């Protein structure tokens, strides 16, 4: 039986520098969208991001394509007040609209409430994330005046069901709950970015940038909601609530940490 590999942080940094110096490396998992991370794990000799650094369970390995701003899910967390079950009980029946597959894939009358919103501007249906630092809450807000004319029929239905005022109560996440949830998901990490090329239908990676990110920064998290780099994603239909997610533009990860050390 082979001995498990144990890394100290300096040894892992040395290994990552060695991998980067190797240049282009073929995808070890053909046909796998997670090829960048899987190939890196194979090169380091670890399984599923299980970084074997003694006394450092709070460290993880994160990898992505360079210049990729695609959204990645940070975590799921339903808004408060939780007892109300806000998304399926209020947002969906009162602010929802006919699902595109109503009467086809799903039963007739299937409703949908799908919105990906942030704190920089309102969506075309008038929703936005608002941060109240005095009350220590991240709130969801609705403004009927911001609704695009394309949704005028939907707006009439909202007016008939509940009126066009602000959400009352407003769904929210308390700072303490959110900081705890984010802090348990956004661990200290070695953040590796790879350039990608395709040759004869096979992907190759060059792990050209490595940073060490330490100490989750909740104020940075709030700032990036306001900068539209962290978004709140609602995805509910009558038959199923897929859950409320906080999602992030991948390339903004370093902004969520207090200490950033460039290794390569």
C-alpha cells in the first residue's frame, strides 16, 4: 500500500511551482468538465480536494480557467423569516409568472419564480439585493417602477394579487447567519488559475497563476454583492423549489479574503 502524501505549505507551494514550470499538461480526465481541478489533483497526488496539510483542515484547493467570470455556487441558504417559507409561500404565488413548460413538461398552471439579482441595479422585474448595515441585514427589495414594459401584464397580476408596494415583510439574511455560512464554505485556499488550449480535440492546461488566500472577509463579501460580483439566485416553480443560492463570478474570489499572497 502506498504511503499517503503529506504536504507542508512550503512543500505544496514548491509542488505548484514545479507544475507551473512544466508548461502545458493534457487533461487527465477526458470528457470531464472539471478537468482543470481533476488534473491538478492528479498531479499533486490528492483525491477530491482533500489537501493533506497537517493541522490545517481549513485549507482547500480551488482551480479555474483564467479570465473566467462564469458563476459558481458558494452555498444554499433560504431567507428569513424561515417559518414563512418565503420563496414557495410568497414570492412564487404572489410574484411568480407562468412557467415556460406549463401544460407541457409540467402541469397546466405551473408557476415560476427565477431571478438572479444583486446589489448594483434592479432586475427587469424590479428586484434587487439591498444591504442594511445599520440593521445588519441583507434584504430583498421590490420596486414596481423599475419593471420593464415587457413585463406589464405580469405587473398587473402582481397589482391584483398583492399590490405594487415594497415587499412586506422583506425576506432577509442576518449578517451573523450569513457570515457563519459563508465562513464555513470559503476556507483559506490555494487558488490556481489555468490557461486552456485545445489540440486535436484534447484540452491542455498551463497552471500559470497561483495565489494563497487567507482569512475570509465578510465586509468584502457584502461589497461584492453591491458590486454585482456576488448574486442571489432564486429558482422555484410550483412543483419544486430548487433552493436559494449565493453565486459568485469566479475571478473575483481573491476579493473575499483579507490576505492575498501571489505565489506565481
